[in-house]
C-alpha cells in the first residue's frame, strides 16, 4: 500500500509518532495519521502546504488590504505606478508636484489590483506626503488613478 505523504512542508496530521495501521482488510502494512490536538494542528498549519493536508494554508483574501513585503518601496513597478499617480494628479489638478520617493505600499485584490501608496513629493521646495490609490487591471491594460490626497 502507498502511504499518504505531503508534497511540501509538514502535514499537521502527520506530526509526531501518532500513526496507526489501516484496517486488516488492507493487510495492515500501510500507515494512516491519527488526529492531533488543535494546538498541534495550529502550530503545523504555518508550514503546511501538503496536497493531502486538511488544514488550509493562508492565502490573500479578496477585498482585504495588505501591506506589501518589506523593501517593496524600492521595486521598479511600485515606483513606476507612484510616478504615474503623481503625473495623473498633475494633469487633472493642474499642479506641479515632483515625485521624490515611495514611503509605503499596500495592496488589495479586487477585479485587478488596487495599489495604495504613501508618496513623498516636492511641492514648491517643500516635501509633503500624499496618499494615492491606483487601480491596475493588467490583462486588459487598464491603469487608473482613483484617489490622490494629502496624507493626514
């Protein structure tokens, strides 16, 4: 008999030595994991990505705003989108803001991706912070500035 082995990570059901043989109808040579306590399952859920694991891994949820990974402020794609936000705002509001740097990036999965930026701009010699929302739908080549306002 073939035993069930997780493809990646550690399956929460296979922790420890708590394995018992299958029923005698299969010969008893195969092993089946026994159920673990809730604490053991919660501990193993962080690394579990096994195909046969009953604990679902954490995935990004649609609609929830999440912080970008550390260092994403220096990502060329994030900088390009932030520059796009400043240029669009300058066009719409007839202002002369100059992009300085991206301070913070967050994202939200919607029909596409909503990027939330905190941007440092140069406004007449003074550095100010602005918040921008840019919606990107890559498969349709759509990119639009949804909101651009001073940071609180």
